[in-house]
C-alpha cells in the first residue's frame, strides 16, 4: 500500500513540475513559488481548522524543522525554472538521484533524529541502474 501511495505522489510531483513551469509563463519565478505555497496554505488551513477542527500550534519542534519551508520554496522555484529548459523527465531523473544521495546520508548518520540505517551492499545494483537510467535520460 505504501508503495502505491508513493508511486501516486511521484506521479503528482511530475505533473506539478510541469504545471509550475507553465505558471512561469504568467508569473515570475517567485510569483509561481508564492502562488503554489499560498494555495497550499489556504487549503491546508481550511482543512485543519474547518474540517478536522485542529488547533494549529508552532512550538516544541527543533529549529531545523522549520527549514522545510525554505526547502519547499527552493524546490518549487528551481524546478519551475529548470523544467522549462530541460523538460520534466530530465528534471525528475536528476532530482531522484539527489533525493537518493541526501536520503542515504541522512540514513547513514541519523540526521534530524532519524534512525541510523547502514547502507546494504544489495542496494548497490539498484543505485547503479538508477544512475545508468539517469544518464540515458540526459543523453537521449
């Protein structure tokens, strides 16, 4: 079930990158970023406050948790700009490698309070196939 949810999220991410790039024809790079985050904030706040009736609180979390907002801005802004120049497929391929690299470092050292997970040798063929696939996407 989790794999299907992630597959769907990945598909939505590919669609989102293309739509963000299209928004770039109407708004500036930071206008697109603002538009995307403002809509998400309004929808999430409405859901949490009106439907779930949750009280929003912003305390108790470590300071670095709030960097996720900065990262979200950086991801939307950069992917919106890059998609227009290299295409959504190439963007997603290279982005996947970046996600794998950062995830492996986080797992290895247990950053952000995550459990430490040592890389397994049996993962190496999968990583090599992904790297080869990215090279093929970029070159062809």
